[in-house]
C-alpha cells in the first residue's frame, strides 16, 4: 500500500502509478524510466519492490537502465557481446527466468516510452 503525504496533490491522487505521464514531472525521461520501465522489467510494482528489496532498488534499477542504454549506443559491439553472454548465463544458471520474456519487455518499454528523436545531433 502506498503512503500518502500531506501534499494535497498526492493526497487526492490515485494510489497506483499516479505519477505516470504527469506533465509536471520534475525530471522528464529519467522519471519515465523510473515510473514506467522499472515495473515492466522487474514484473512488480514500486511498492512491492520496495517491500521486498528496499526503497532504493527501483531508483538503482532505473539509473542502471539509463546508463545501459547510453553504453549500448556508445559501444554497441560491447553491449551485443554482453547480451550474448547474459543469454548463455541465464540459460544455465537462472533457468527460472525466461530470456524470451526480454523481447516482450522490450516491446512494452518501447510502447510506454515512445521516442520521437532519431538523430544523434545534440540540440
């Protein structure tokens, strides 16, 4: 269960994922990664993750996801090699996790966070 603060907008907000797609979010895309990508890839709500792994887990996951995307763009050959090594590792050491679900999670992530920019030029 979410705790609700004394801030009026928080008190009146729906309890489940109330920050998703808010126009006044403070940090733009990093907030989107935190609120939308984390539950997609972890398969749990923020509240469940916090209860099971600590409140900081989702923040660390979001930051790691963001940095992983940056690494994949700057060193794609390294990222592809690591991906193949992870596939092999999960196939032998973590048989309870299905790496084929990664494709579904990637599709879901792309749907909830559509990206319009296709140029590498920095504005």
